[in-house]
C-alpha cells in the first residue's frame, strides 16, 4: 500500500496531533497520547508523532488516488487548527 510522509515544522505539534485525533474520534478508530497518534480513516491510516520541533505524519492508503486525497484531508484539517501560523506540508512518497 502506498505511503507518504511529511515533517511539518511547528512548536505546536503535540497540540495539533491531539486536536486532530479528538476531532475524528467520534467517527473513526483513534488512539493517541501527547506524542503519538493513529487514526484509521475510511481513506486510509494516519500515524503522527510530535516532538518539540515538528509534527511527523505518515499516511497510508489503498492506492495512489486515495493517498493523495488523504494527504489533502489531513493537511487541510491541521491547517484549520493552526490558523495562527503558516504550516508547510511537503509530502514525500515512499518508493515502491
């Protein structure tokens, strides 16, 4: 299954990780703590890790089209939470 990753530079990584997990917890299976979160969306799986400098995101989907959609959905939601700062999502696709 195709996977892509983005390292989003922010000092608020843990906050955004928790917000996204809480936001989708009523709709999808979610597990999280302040440093790590997973979300099993209908489009695919999102795994996030937060540290002091960045939010590290990996998304996995059934095919390239679903992966692209999942990248957009995850980035758009986090950007809404982070309206006070300009976040950059530079998705890198895993080979294979």
